[in-house]
């Protein structure tokens, strides 16, 4: 298996998932924010702390991370396409 096929197979799904989160399609960034808040609450309850949980990442931060991942993986997919064409 050539490097180009590997980069395309690795880059395209990550580019789609990064774009999915960065564009907040079907509320994906908001659901990731709720998931992180629930995990923070469960972690604090497991530690015996019953106060309000602090959340560090908002939906905007998830969207920024999604756009960074989408852009980087699009570069990987383009590099794989260039490798296959050369």
C-alpha cells in the first residue's frame, strides 16, 4: 500500500469529521460541550466533591479545534492525492 493511499484513507474521514464539528452540523459542538460538562460532573462526584463542576471547553473551543483538525487533515488528504498523481 502506497503512502498516498494511506494519507487519503486517513485524511478524508478526519477532514469530514473536523468540518462536521467546526460547522456545528446537527449541534455536534454543542453536544460535545454537554458531554464534557457531564463527564466533569461525574468526575467530581466520584471524587466526593458535590459542588458545581467547572467546564474548561465551550462549544466555541470545540469548533476551533474542529476547524484545526479539519484543515490539517485536508492538507494530509491533498498530500496523498498529490502523491498518487505524481
